[in-house]
């Protein structure tokens, strides 16, 4: 196979998809250089700031990212807001190709009254807060009420429910922020009610996560046996379902026959309960739900329809956990319906549906917010392969115009942007781990912009 010419590629977004795309591109030949760019001074995306802190094994994928960062041709450029500090047009001019792996940066709305009331939170805000994301540390979650409601039946909903019920002993060995540990442990919450609009067979959560709900140190798991009496639609779906769904249902059946142990908190999973309104005047005081039943759609999907029966449940806080949503970056074609960049297998498409030369995407901004971390490997590899194919076919612009590695750093320096290099991140990483070691924790995160940038700067100076 002929080698492509020397390539300088920018990968925007240093979460799993960005790292996997980078790895595959760097592995394609010694002539490839990748600048992995992030808005934050820290890499790893949701592995650092989304994965629940009590899931260190999942977070350990960062070791693979560290190895990728050690390869020839790799450079990390943090603290760059693409679309603001540098325009998409400028970036695409400075590199032979750009891969956007910016994830899905906001939450899907419910579109129900009361959604904007104080005390109604996107689960993603809570997740970012307890994980030490520097943009979310000013938030203050009022956890004084006895009941918290989590809307949705995905793994994020399960994470939030579990985090709210962990004890100090369970939280202390993690890298949850100290503020979050104190708030969770000291909260008045006695019940965490997780609402699924469909049934247990249709849950989007995965068995490992469901199982953990039954293994909490001081929280009971409660499921009503009648929710496990499956109708014909669910029976048929379960018969054809993957093993993971069967395992979910087995676990839930086991929970349904458990006697509560009298633990300090309980996590109650309720199914066939669709949110109609979040109630309250000044702040959240309750939630109105519609009871639902399933109807089979033509596409085979079971849909929840209201039975006509409604119910009001008191609660002090609501976490809306109904999925993430991609947001546009000015200058990159966006598919509003899918909330992804308009693309075909990772090649970004222009208004006429033709591939935009040299512009690609990978991960959630390519396919939507689905799958686990590993799903992004296949996804990013597909994109990287197409990029290499385009390079080999001479579709990546002017071969006689080699790109200057200093062009972007110099442009940004001229604009007063303090770019964080990998050595800056390493200084942050080292300090966090040192602080953590003293307390028997993996790390104690720096969670303000000021701390992060000051530490990174000191790291650059000692280089
Ligand atoms: P998700 O898996 O897409 O789940 C969204 C949930 O919200 C579904 O149960 C969905 O129910 C429900 N929902 C959507 N619209 C609703 C509405 N209007 N009213 C009530 N419920 C509604 O999203 P996610 O939990 O944010 O997770 C995102 C991705 O990250 C997933 O692929 C997930 O597996 C992954 N993740 C993995 C882990 C892990 O591996 N430990 C942890 C966190 C996240 P319907 O099915 O009825 O639409």
C-alpha cells in the first residue's frame, strides 16, 4: 500500500473517541502528526468528568490514553475553545484534516411544565459537579428534601441514583469532590425514586450497573413485584432480547422479592411512570406522573401511552436523565433532527450532501449519545480509516503546502490564549495524584480554572 504524504491532523475533543481516532491515525504511519485539542486544560473527556467516581475500573481506560499520548507525533493542546478562540475555518486551513470528537455536550429536554424550576436539574449537571468539572463547581444542589426523583432508565440515571445513596466510607476512596461527598453524605434524602416511562424489559441500563444497586452499603433497593408482571408485548420482547436484557429482568425480579433491611436510604425503581409536570412555585415540590402501558409500534418498538391515571409525588429535587444531546459548532454542518454533525460514516457532509474535504467526526457527535466507552473505538477507527483512505486518494487538499506545527500555537498566543501542553496536564495529574495519595484516594481533583491553569503553567516552566 502506498504511504500517504506527511499529514498534520487536528482532533478536536480528547474524550475516548478523540483518543481512539488519534491512536489509529498515529498507527497508520510515521508521517502522521496529531494535535489533540481540548476546550479544557485536562484530557480524557467523560472518562475524567462523566464516569462515576466509584467506577475506578472504567476510569482505568485512561491508562490506554496515556500510552497513546506517549507515541511519536502526538501533541495535546488544551484550553482551546474551537469556534471561539479559533474559528473552524482557521483550524481547517491550518491542518490537512480535522476530526471533531466533541461529544454530546448538553442534555435532552423533557418539554414538560416546571422543567426550568429551581431544583429541577439535568443529571449531567450533577454528574459534572460531583466529578469536579471546573464549569460546574458553582452549582449548589439542595439535597435537604427526603425524596429525590431521577427521571429515565439509562446508566446515567442509575449512576445518579447510586451516587446519591453512597455512604462516606464508599465515597471517601473515590475522586468525588470533597464538596460533593459532604453534600451527599449530609443530605436529608431518604428515598431516591427512579422513574421509567416504559417497563423493566425496556430499560436502557446494563446489568452490571443494575446489580450494583442491590449491593449498596446502606441503601435498600425496592422494586414493586407488579412491575415485573410482564404484558404480552414485554414477554415477546424479552424472548428475543439479548442476554443483558434477560439479566436485567432477573436482577429486578430478585430485587422485587427482597425485604427492605431498614437501611438509611432506599432506591426505588418504578416503571410505567411518565413525567407530566414538575410541580412547585419557587422551587421543586413534587412531580406529576402519568401511569402508562405499552403499545406495539409498527417499527417493533414498544411505546408508552398514558392509561389516564395520574399521580402526584412529593419530592425536593428532580434529576432529568433522559439522554445527552449534541450541540453545533459554528462552521460545521449540523443535523438538527439527530443532533449530530451531518456525516456519512464520519465524513462530514456539506449542504449538498457531499463530503467536506478534510473534515471528519467521531464518537457521540457522529452517531449520537449511545454505547459504552469501547463503542467509540470501532466508531473512531472507521472515521480514521476513511481519513487515511482520502489522504491516499489525494483528496486532502494541497500537497505542496506542508502545514506548520507552530501555526496554531502562534495564532493563539497572539490572541492571549494560554495553551496547555501535555506537560501542563502532567503537572495537574501529578499534583492531583500526590494529593490523593495522602488520603488513600486515586486523586484529589483540581476543579477550578484558576487552579488548573496555574498548575499547568508551572508544569510548562519546569519543562
Ligand atoms: P440513555 O441510555 O439513552 O437512556 C435514556 C433514558 O431516558 C431511557 O430510559 C429513555 O427511555 C428515557 N427517556 C427518554 N426520553 C424520556 C422522556 N421524555 N420521559 C421519560 N423518560 C425518557 O441515556 P443515558 O443514561 O444518558 O446514557 C448515555 C449513554 O452513556 C448510554 O449509552 C449509556 O449506556 C452510557 N453510559 C454508560 C455507563 C456505564 O457503562 N457504566 C454509565 C453512564 C452512561 P425510553 O427507552 O423509553 O426512550
